[in-house]
């Protein structure tokens, strides 16, 4: 199946700094990528939908100035957690699709990034 | 809420027994998928079932879909200790987003 690479897998940062997480589709062009957040023992909550070449669409309650998303190419989307605080500590996962519109194909997921803000 | 509900939230069984997890969702869907996640790790895609399908098998996995009831079930037969993980259903609705259910934590005792 298609491969989505997420980097870094684990990051520890100081409170007040910014952290960038990368999501790359390695063997296909991802028109759309999605960013999720997962708290311990909880499910994945969709944060935003990232479309190549346009602004991301954020879910209700997600601060767009806090979580900056850039999808500059068909193989790369980045999530930047700005001015991170301990409550931003979480597991962040991206996923990617090859096309636009509803498709009977799966979304491919990265392996996730565990962010710890100290 | 983004999430559909999954039932049960936690399930503990003996090795060799079958495990059944249920998922309900809220909107019309294009397809439904089941994923597995080991503690603190990424997602493993298990199976995708399209909205026009009613049942699908993959190895020891059997998935059913009832679009009239907006529900799906995942059956793992002859469970093994290595099946211990969290299992999530996820729906692809029109609008292209994949939305996850709350998940079931399965513990298989050896």
C-alpha cells in the first residue's frame, strides 16, 4: 500500500517554542492531507483538512493561529504548533489521500508524532 | 461530536475466544474502515467496507455494515494475545473527511 512518512516520531520542546511536524506521501501525490490529535486512551480527533495550494480548513474549536498548516506541495504538509504549552502535549497523526472528492479508497496514515512540551 | 460511538469501550477475553466490537455513526457514508492501534503507536489499517457492501472478510476478521442502522461490527475469531490493542472504526462521509469512532480497547488474556 501507499506510504505516508511523518517526522519526527517523537519531540520534546520547551514551553513557548514552536514545533514543526512534517507529513510526506512517499509514493503518491496527496491532494488532501488531514491532521489529527489523540489524547491518551482517547480516539483521534480531526483538527484540519489540508488541501494543496489552498488554506487549510479547520474543525470547530481548533485554533488556526495555534496550529499552522501548510500544504505547499503534493507530497508534503506541515503542522506547526506555535508557542507550545504543556496542554499541547499529545499524539499528532497525519493522513493523506490521492484524489479529491469521495473515493472508495482508504486514507493512508503516518506513524504519528508524540509531542511533549515541558 | 465528531465521533460515532463504539461498543464496548473495553473488552477483556481469553485467548481463543471471539471478540466482537460494534460501531455506530451519524451521517451517510461512502465507506467505513477499521483500524488497529497498539498503545502509543500509529494506526494499522485492517479492512475497508464500501457503503454498498454488507459483509467482508479478511483472515480472522469479519466486518459487517448495516447502513439502515448506521452501524458496523468487527469480529475477530480465535483471538490471540497479540490482538490486544485498541480498535477504531472510521467513516468516510461525503465531504471527504475520515472521522473516527471512540474506539474499543481489547485485552486478550493468554
